[in-house]
């Protein structure tokens, strides 16, 4: 054992031993100190309201190291003075003070702002904090579709405030890029119809931008393109005023299908199929890296962006994201890297290429020679790699720290914006320090790259403190403070409830379990193979937390964040209970017990109905809000239908025939009632019918029935759903706890965690095959692309 003092000293040594890249020194705020100070003052006013007058905010660049951010907090007689090196640092200083001294919290789900009066003093009168890294990055290329697709300016303003207060100084800024591409392509002779066939619909733009597919969800309207361009101006202005560095898109080589008509001499190839889309939407065209048209489009695109927005010299380009290159030749891959780099530099001499390291998870294709060929084709320090899933699958450890290229240690955490309670607090507590301590580490920053947000807020509150924490924390102590901040008060019982959540559901440490698939509620019903959800914790830990929170409902019911949490915990408790009801039903079917099938089927359907009721009592779980956010962007009834189709299809079928069915599933009131519950009703009735008439179970027949009666019609329906909560959450939670808690005492739950562990011990491949089996099989037999997530396990990259 080493003393805490020695550990901190060692950690601080690690923090300064990461490589310094002079090539990144020009990445700094564009706005003047005065403008950043004004932006910080405005943020203080939005956050603090009338109490803003008790704070003095300043921005002075000389109070800390040049390549990092620093804030100083001084408590005076009647006010608190916060000085930051940038607007972001000043905002971070405010949130540090609010959370550490005022027991407050501001999250996506709400805010608890019972600021003491008078304002608390800091120890010794002042605090001086410097960030650990140059870069603090945020967003995934998918976040803009799964979470912020319908944002208007008020939503973006709050979102950017949230980023600034967490110290985020670099973030993707992808909004409005279709307007720029439109100008470039139409200037080259393409038509609006050509582009509408190329661009995805609003809810699917992330994947048409990456070349995964084209056209699905479209045709995109001119109104949408224009509105997003206007919105992007506001986003960029605010980001820059804070001192953030927006990451703009670059050209990756994906071109409209009409290229073969407009430029028949162009050398193009077709990318592999992605996720099984048919020829109407799959297999995008990729310009050859040697074709002159590649450079022409790439340079024009950045120049057009510069004319419209100005640039900040960082460009995100991903040519092969979840798409296998047509050749594994190291020469070909090096050519791709050199060409993209050259195109960026020709347009902007200060350009830095930002690339996701996600593609390298496909260990079947990206072996060491291929990875090295791509990365070393770019001069060292001229690109930054997002190690996208560092907490579970760190690629930097397998690639000699990306062969010296700067990388950002990222927490991915969420896929598809799904909502299951899940976290790996221990891994994200230690991982960033391991990244900096790695031999010859080229780590230059921390990042959060969730595909979707608005879930598991404790994980993001915890992770963002890694920006300035100098050593891993005692998680139990941190959780106690989190509870106090979140609810404005605490007691030993609520603290204990959260300690149980920390011990179980937020303690995924074995790298294998997947929280986002095989969820009974949101999985397409089937008898075989048995749906087996990964449960990496003892369910009783969750249920005890549910007990305690329910017993304390009356005392904490005036806290909106507590009510959000108790509804969420109730939802997850019922979700886990559904495993038993479903398993009992399938086993009863197997032994031919029709009465038991009917009984367990009714249990499962009743649970789903009750889930819809409790979720409908809280504003965070309403389908109506998602749909209204979409249709608020409509100009007329046709636009309304178009946007509603995008909103509905993304969270259900995700494609014309369920190509990525339920990947972006949501446990929302309205969606359960009109989508998931009807699917399970058909399943239960089907099993009863074939048992009663001695027929054979036919999975294809069942799937077609569900598709035709529920899934396909749902995307096209125009039902209206509540946008305000219905019912009393307190009474509903108490009632459901009393109704369902006895069933959670079953011995079934005592073996659930063990059964999950035994499945994975028996064969690690099961996890891959259950999640991507169909894609892997199709890739092997038809030589097409597949989503490479976690394929590294099959190839021994563990």
C-alpha cells in the first residue's frame, strides 16, 4: 500500500508526463477575453437568476498554464469572485462552487438550486483548480440524431451551458452541414433530387453523413436545411464566445449516387452494405482517393464552411466508420489517410484531423499493420483520435498509444439513447489515470461520447469531475455527496439506497455484460432462442434500493429530481421482473401447460401496462414530448407527417423493415402502450392459439404478424400523446411496489447474476453472436459490412 500523499504526487507526475504536441498549440479560443467574460456573465445570469449579483466573474488568461484551463474562486465579504482562463473555465468554476460548497446540481433532468444565504466561504478564502488535460471533448456523431435532433435554440442554449459548466472546450458542431454540401454539390451540377436521394431524413442524418446508408427517412426538405443552417450560426457563436473549439465536419469521400451520371469519368466504388439495408438505401458510393474530384469537393466544402461560419481548424472525418474498406492493403489504407490529410491542409493550412477510433474495434479487418498504415500516413500530431470506448475497449493499449498520434480517452457508456440503468463507475474512476500513465502515452484529453443522453445522470456527473480530479475518488463518499446535491437534503436511508445502486447496477466491471440488448420489454418477442438479458449485479441490490426509496417517498416527494429517480428505479425494477414472467411463460410453453402460459402471459402484459402508467406520471418518460419536439419544426401538415414518421421510425423499426429494430428503443409512456405491449399481446395470443389447436410454432409467421399489425403501422400513425404527466407518481409507485415486490423474492433472481456469468464464462463469443450474429454471418457469407462493435472479443483483443 502507498499513502494517499505519495499516490497524489505520483499521479501529478503522470499528468505532466504525457506527450506535448506543439502541433496542437494553435487550438485555442477565437473570442477575445472580454467576449468570453461577457458570455460567462450571461451564463451566470441564466443559471443563478436573482442570485447572480452575488458573484463577480472574470476571464484572465494569465492565471494558469497556457495549454490547460484554470479557475480561481475567492470568497469576499459579500460576494464570490470566480476568475477563469477562458469563459469555459469561469463556467466550470461556478459549477465547482455550486456542487462543492452549495450542495446544488444542474443536470439534463432538472436542477436543484437551493443556494445557501449568505454564500458559503471556501477553505482558506480561495481555491485554485487546473484541468488535467488540454482537451475536454463531448458528443458522439450519433448524439445529434438520437438526442438533439429536434433541439431548438432554447434547448441548445441549455445544452451548451451544461457543457461549459463541465469544462467541455471541444465539441462536435455538425448542425447545418447539409446546406453547405448542397451549395458545393449544386455548384458541381448536381440537382436537389440528387441530394434528397443522398441525404437521410432528419432523424437519420448521422448515418447518411457517415456513408452507412442514404436516403432513408427522406426526402429532406429545404425548410429543414435552411432552419438548421440558421441554428448552426447560433450554436457556433455561443460555443466560440465561451472559448470552446467547435469541431466541424470534413469531406470523407462519400458521394451521391448521381455522381456516376454527373461525372461518368469519376473513379468510384460501392461501400459494403450496412445493417442489411436494401439496394434503395445501402452501399453508398465512395470516391477513389486518387480521383481529382475528391480533392475538389473536399476543398470546396471547407472553403464554403469558412465563408459561412468561419473555421476553428479541427475537422471530423470518418470514411470507414462501421464500413470495411474495399482492400486491406496497407498501401490503400495509407493512401486514404494521406488523401484526407492533404485535402484538409489544402483548404486550411492549420487543419487538424479528428477521427473516431471506433473502426478499429473490428479486429477481423483492422489488424496492427492496417491500423499503423492509416495512422502513420499522417504526420504525428496532425490528427487526434477519439478512443471512443475507453472504459470498456481501450484501443490505445493495443496500438502503442495510437503509434504516437494524440488521442482522447473517451467514455461511450450509452448506445442508441437507450435508458437502462447502467454504469461502470470503478472503470471510469481509474481509466483516465491509466491512460495518462500508459508507456509513452499520447493522451491529450478526456471525452464523453455517448450515442444518446438523458439517462443515468449519476454517471456523467461522476465522469466530468475527472476533468480536474488529481486522483481516483472513494466512490462511496462521492455518492453520498451526489445524493445531497441532487435532492438538496439527505438521510441515512436514501444514502443507503444509492450505495446499493452503486454496489450493483453502477458497478459493471467485467467488460463483458451489455446493458442495451435482450431487454424483455423492448425486444421482439420470441420463444427460441430464449431471450437472456445480461444482469451483471444481484437484482436484490436494485430491489432493496427500490424499497428504501419507496419508503422515503413522502419525505422527498417535493424534489423533482427524486421523483425522476424513483420512477426510473421503479421502471428498471419492473424491467428486471419481466425476465421472470417471460422465462416462466416460455418454460410453460415448452412443457405444454396452456394454463400456465396464459397466467404468466397475463402477468407480463399487466406489468407492461403498469410500466406505461408509472412512466406517464413523470415528464421525463413521455413519447408525446419526443413527437411534439419533432413536429414543432413543421411548416405544414405534410411536414408534420414527415417529421413524425422520422421520430417514430427511429425509436422502433429503424429502417423500412426493421434493419436495426429496437436499437434506439425507449421505455416511454405511450410507446409501451401502443408498440411494445401490442407486440407482446400478439405473442401471448399466438402461443395460446397454437397450443389450443395443436399447431407448430413458426417464428417467421409470428414476426410477420407483429410487423404487419404493430411495427409497420406505428411509424405511419398520427396519434397524439400527452406532453404533460398524468397521475400521481407517489401513489402509483407505492401501489406498484406493493403489488410486485413479493414476486421479486423468487429464487429465480438469486441465480440470475450467476447464470449470466456462467453464460459468458462458457463462451465469450455468445455476447458477440447475440448482439451482432446476423451481421457477422451476413458479412462472412456475402462479403458485406457489419457493425464491428465488440468484434474484438472474437479476435482475442481483450
